[in-house]
C-alpha cells in the first residue's frame, strides 16, 4: 500500500497548503467579511451534490481511475486560475468550479483503497493516517513559508503536492467491483435502507460538529486574546491526535463495531464543545484538541467502513460520495450557518455550549435507533 500512503500524504498536504489560508488570501486582496463568508460557504453546498454525483458516475461507468485523474487534473487547473484571480467576479465561478471538481477526490481515493485492501479493509486507518501526517507537517511548513515569502505559497504548495498525488495515481492499479444488480437498482436499495438513512443522519450530525469547530474555534481563541502561534500549535495538536486513532481503528471497529464507535465520537464531540465553552485561558485548547482524534478520526474511520460495507455491490464510490456529501457538505454548511447565528446572538462560549447540548440530543437519538434495531448493519466489525 506504499503508493496509497503517498497519495494520502500528498493529497492532504495539498489541502493543508490551501484551505486554512484561503480566507487570509481573500482578506489580503481586499475582500470584505461578507464576501469572504460567501466564498468559503459555497464549497460545502456544492460538495453535497457533487460528491455523490461523481461517485455514481464512476460506479455506473466503472471508470474510477480515469475520473479520479480527471478530477485531480481539473482541480490543479482551477487552483492555478484562482492564484491569478483578484476580483470577486472572477473568484466566484472559480471557487464554485474548484468545489465541484475537487468534491469526488477523497471519496474516490477512499473507495479505491478499500477495494485494494479487500479482506484487510479494516486496516484502512493505517493507510489514511498518512493523510494526517501530510496535513500536519505541510500546514506548518507552508505557514512559515507564507510568513517569510508571501501568500503565493498557498497556491504553490497545492500545485506541487496535488501534482505529485496525480502522478502517483497515474501509476497505480485502481480496482473496482462490478455492480451486482444494476446501477438504478442499487440506488433504490440506498433509498429504501433504513440503516443507511440513519447513518446519513449520523453523518450529518458529525459534519455539523466539524463545521462549527472549523469555522469558529479560532475566533473563540482570538476573542480570548490568543496569538497566531498558539492557534497554529492548536491545529498541530489536533492533527497529530488523529494518528493513534487511525492506526488502531481496526481494533476499535472489531471490538465495538461501527455503531458504538460513531456513537462514542458524537458523545466526545459534545464533551469537546462543552470544553471549548468553558476554557478559562487560551492555552487549554491544546489539551482539548487532543480530543480531535477520538472525535473526527474515529468517526471518519467508522463512517468510511460502514459506508463501504452497507453499499450495494459495486457502488462503493457512490456510498463514499454520499458520506462525504453529508459530512463535508450539508453537515459542515449547516454547522457554519447555525454557528454563525449563535455566535452573533449569544457569543462564542454560549455557542459551543448550545451546540454541545444539540450533539448530546443527537447521540441520544442514535442510541435509541440502535436499541430499536433501526440501524442494524452498524454492528459487528463495521
């Protein structure tokens, strides 16, 4: 799985070069807060539709590798164009186009790795952790490069690492499974599966928590007087807390099953929200962010495993696209919207508290679904 590990490293290194710093770039070229909010809010909404659309296209045509390379190549073109755009009229269509072409990259890579692992797919986390290493290492390096030489490294880093990922994918054998009962029959199975619908609601709740944390934690720290150095260090602590969770994810799933791993992740997300609300001093965030692994990484490993297992034969890419669409798309966008309304209405600390209460309610609902057997298929090894 060496090539797969390199792909994950390069892919998340590319994302770490771009995503954390885009808002800073928008501000540097003179855009106001509302415009920046619009540009950063568009991608999750497009991901909601684009990720499952591309996944379905890949499954229906059995052209997973070609479509993955097409998406990665198109993303490179869009980011290069973004590096040359300085006005809102150019940025808006380019951001939308980038969101559309980049949406299927992670789902298609996840599906391909699961197919290559075969009977060892529980070891997905041991491969995926290289993405966390790529993010943590390169986000730090790019931050230093930007401080010393300028914001052009936001785009240079992405182009270098995504280009490297594309070259490795071109040399890989990306396997796929033929659709068992036909594409449209598979879609009907998705729509009629009660365990699948419960899972999508669960994925939405997890995405909502991610959206609130990603968009408002740094604002919470800024309001408490934290400097940029502490903010960057808090992100590094969060990223590297993923590594042991991804590494041992197969053991967690084998012992407790995807159901209880997901439920535990939601509960710990609630604890994390309460902790952010109650922080007495900014540096405590370093301790709290160690929960990022048991929340995000645990939920992601369990979600990817479950989506693959419950998907109709040959429709793994569609399943991963739906999972990504609900977490990174609808869930993240809703979290940003709800978080923004609460942030303006009651302040950062109370916002995190109310989101934590909402997550506890979500965890209770998921537990009741498990007790009534509505989510059967989430147990076992995931």
